[in-house]
C-alpha cells in the first residue's frame, strides 16, 4: 500500500470508528469493510494498537468477529477495554461480550 493509500485507509477507519455509538461494538473486519477496505482487519488491529494512550476515539468498541476482546485476559489493555465496555453496559464473560444492559 502506498503512503497515500495508507493515509486514506487510516483516515477512513478513524472516521468510521468515531461514529460507533456508545453501547455498540464493531468487529475489526467490519470496520475495515465500512471504511472501504474489505480484508484489512489485521491492519485495523495494528492501527488500533498504535493509537495514542490518551486518544478520545472509542477504540474499546472494536472487538473480534466472535465478539470477543482480542487482548489476553488480565493484561492492562484487556482490563482497560473491559472496564470501558462495562461502563457502556456490556456484560463480559471471559473475553466474550454477551449482552448490553443499556441498548
């Protein structure tokens, strides 16, 4: 991917991510698809991983296609993502998002 294409990819993904409402989640692959880059789920994951720690973007709403948190349980990143999702009403069993109490 050229630098220009990569910049376009990043900007499209971040625009879509910013529009994911509180209480909802989106899969990496779906985010890539909506941004116009089907098949780029892993690149979305890399982009999420490299966001600044103080970002205002709702990175925590991005989960894998099985509706699971992709971080290993009990890591700092897992704990941060789980806490943010639970604040938005999600019930999480292990790494799997089960239901949202506040749809």
